[in-house]
């Protein structure tokens, strides 16, 4: 067990996680408090107020009580508000004395590096050059990274609280104050924009509470409801629409009523939104992806690396390792699930000209096959329904978007018993394209499960020929009796026959 605490200008975040030797982690508990360390400060005075210090230390004492429950070593870092405060030693001494927590004040470039590490735990972007934007209460970090390395980074004294204090201190927004704020941000980030042109990036990631709040409002405006926003995308046009609503609202009280708004951010959200708007415009960014992991998860990984020498190797295949981990935790016969996945992919590849699906769907089929039996950890009866619940609600599915998790969960849900039906709420909630995907992938998975009915690995492979019929030719292991597998595959082929519009023949 390890714990990490991120002491920001706006809030204190803590995460406690169970670590594995290769650097992966499973979150056990989280704790977050809005403490507003930088709320009453002044850019010229650069001091934490006594009230802010009191709030911060009290929050750390509560974090300490949780950490002690798990007996976890802890790493705590402080960012902009503490970093810039001339009286920071008072806060650090009290944190050590009263909460028993040694707080490390980190520089802006180190903050960006750790946020980058955190993002790579949440999204499968290790091999993809990316631009990262993290908007805090007191600073904004911009970073370009690839394969865990930082190619360029800069920390700006731009944050939601700092911008509010400077341009919207009375809580109201006017055209004049908004335009002044925009020009200020544009001027501040220009040097990094020029530097960034030297480096190529393919994906843009936002990792802050500000970004998540803006995304929630954009989704609420479209009537979208999701359980996980990790990997969700906010377009520049959607941001513009949200920002217009925020500005028109005029006051924090009115803004707090906007659907999707985190009421604790209503007074500072405009400043953060303007930073994001100007970053996207200056760098010609059309859309940005959310990472639910950020600084604290990066600190967690960094602490584990120092204590146990964990590497970033697992990040190159984050999604597959997440699936494997959930399978290992919940499936008492993972060898069967691996064999089923192998056979399912062989059938999928053999039917490529018929189903005309792509690489993404192939990955979802593999994940659904590997996780089809995780519901057995709850009960054998209706375990296909339990599998849906486990996949849909697990925090172990790192690197997948909410949409992908839903499709994978439904593929696992329909690996047996009743076929997909509009009478089932989650399936009815999918659009037509996703319903077709689930039908295809579940149909293939059912046959693949039949081909390892004995759980003995008797079938080593299968080839597919699709003409007027779909012929599945099974290759048996030497000396193996595959009669049960042939029978079971034929029994489970009705849904595949429906999808292909052809008779399915299974032979050896």
C-alpha cells in the first residue's frame, strides 16, 4: 500500500493504492477537500493567510487518519500556492508537527513531469507524442512528452484562482474583463507556443479539475450521461459554447445552476476556462482528451519507483495489462479465457470481409473474451450479468473510455443465455452502430467459448472459410477428443448465423 497527496492552490487530493511490482496500481480509496490555500493571497504579498494554513493542515490531519488505517508510506507534494508563499515554512512545519506529513515543495517543471507520469497511467498514450495541459488554481503546466520523456515543458503563473483574483475579483464577468483576461493569457503562453512548434504531438490531454468540470458541462448540455469521463473528448467548439454560457451567467450564483457545474468551482471556473480557450486557440487544437489521473497518481508511481524500482514498461500496453489484471483478480480459470480469446480472434479475422469491422472492435472482442467470466467471482448463477457489472464498475480498466468499457461489458454480458434485446436497458441505450458491434462480437464469442467447452485446450486453432456457408475448420491438439467442442460450437452458432445470413458449419 502506498499513498500520495497533492496539495494544490485550490484543493488537497489524496489517493491510497495497492501497488504491483511492475508499477500498476489499484486504487483503494480517495479523499479530496477544497481548502483554497491561495484564495485570500495576493500576487504581491505572496503569503498564505492564517485561515488558509489552518484549512490546509486540518485537511492533512484527516488524510493522515486515513493513511494510518492502511499503514501506507506517503509522499506529499505542494505546488503553486505553497511554492510561491514566503511563509511556506510555517505551513510545512505545522504539517509535519500536527499531521505527521513531510511535504515536498516541487518546482513547476517537476510538477509537469509528475502529471505526465500520472496521465500515462490512465490513457494508452505511452507510444504517442502528446501535449499535456493541466490548469490548477495557481499555475498552468504545459508539456510535450513521448514514451515517458519530457520534450518541452513550462509552468505559467496562470490558474483559475489567480485569474479570478486578477480579473473577476468581484465575482462578476463583463465583456471588458473577459477580453483583458484573454489578452493576458495569450501574452503569457506565446513563448511556449513558439517552442512547441519544434516538437510534433498527435494527441492533446487535459488533466485538471477545471477541464473535467468544463467537459461535464458540455456533456450535460448535450444530455450525455457517463460513469467515467476518462478519455472523453472536449472540442474547441463545445468549449466555446460552455464559456459563452459561463460569461452570460454573470455571477457565481447563477453559474452554479448550470447543469454539470461543480458548485465548488462556480466562482473560479471562468478564469480556468479562458486559460483553456487561449491554449487551444494559440496552438490550433481542435479537441482535447480528459485524463482522470494527474499529479497525485504520478507522485504515487514515482514513490513506487523509488521504493521498488518499478519501470514504465507496463505503460506501453496499458489497456491489455489492465484487462489481464482484472481477469487475474476475478477469474479462477484464466487459461480458459485466454484460449477463448485466441479462438475468437481467429474467427473474427477469418470473417473480416463479412463483418467489415476494424481494429478497435477486434480489441474490444479480445477484452470481452478475456473478461467474460469475471462475474463468477460473484456467483455462477447469472454470471454473465455479473460480468457486465464487474467490468462496468471496475476501476481497473485503465486506458479505456467510458464508451469502450460499456461495449466490452455488453460483449461479455451476451456471451451466453439470452441474445441482445431492446428489452435490456443498457443495450437499448446504445446507438445503432454500437448495437451492431455488440451483436457481431457476442456472436463470435459464443462460438469461441463452445470451442473450449471442456476447458482443456483441446482445440489448438480454427480456420474460417466464408462462401455460401461459413465453415469453421477446427485443428485439434494431437490425440485430443474434440467431440464436445464441436457439439458446443454448433449449439452456440445460431446468433452467428443470424449475423452472417449463412449456415455455420463446424468441422474438424
